[in-house]
């Protein structure tokens, strides 16, 4: 029992220090904007075929912080599976998601954040006999912000996005159960 008392006292002091630090942090409200750059690994599947590729992942988001814990906003994110080529119109494949976003800081005054969103998913494929599509997608992510200045923060981030695309039915092919997903890691820069 005596060996556990110093551990208990240490935990109690640490929690007290955290709560004092949080009480001194003023609520952060107002508009903010962020941009991301990273690498994504994406996959596409249907009843006929499936494939996976990796490429450049980008994200833009902005919104309004209601308090130091919750922010609401919009996010445009995506992953390029194959770069488009102006000289070859049969090149290019990408996945993008435009979503309404909720950002939660579970430990106010700390840099950890979780985010999630629901929105419109778009799949673009310029290859011959391939079909674009749109549908609904979900995204979940997390990151940890490190302050660079009072208003500028840098964060490593990870996101997972998945969604279902509409079916394609025409004289050439019938595609059903089309799904897209991508996992991305990157760096975010947020200004508030």
C-alpha cells in the first residue's frame, strides 16, 4: 500500500496541473482555415474489378470554432491515383470528398483533435471503358497540433475515407457495388 501512495499522489498532482492549465486557457472561438499535403493509398472495387494505388493526398478545410472543444466546418479532400496528362486524355484517376465536418478537441488546451465528416464522394477515371461516379462518403481522422505562432499550428494527421458510388448500367457493362476508400497521412497547417 505504501508503494502505491507516491504513484497515486503523482497522478493526483498531474491531474491538478492539467486542470489548472485548462482553466487558464481562454476559449478559442472564431474562424479558421487549414491546408494539408501528404500521401494516400486508395482502392476502388466493383462487381467486375478492383485495384489499389497510391498517390498525392490533399485537403482544404475551414470553419468556425464554437469553443475550445468543438469546431464545425467544411472539408475538401482527395487522393490522386494517377496524374492527368493534357497530352493524353486517357490518363488520370482520382477520388475526392466534399464534406460537412466536426472537429473535436477532447483535451481542451492540448493539441489532440479528432474529426469526422459526411459528404459527397466523387470518383474520376479517364481511362477508356472506365466510368466516373459519385455517391456518399464518410471520413474519420485525427491529428496533434503543435503551435508555430499564436495563430499558426502544424499537425501530423491521418485520415480514412470510404464511400459507395452509384451503379453503372449501359449496353457495354453493368457495374454494381462500387466502393472507394483511401487512407492518407500528411501534414496540416492551420490558421485561426
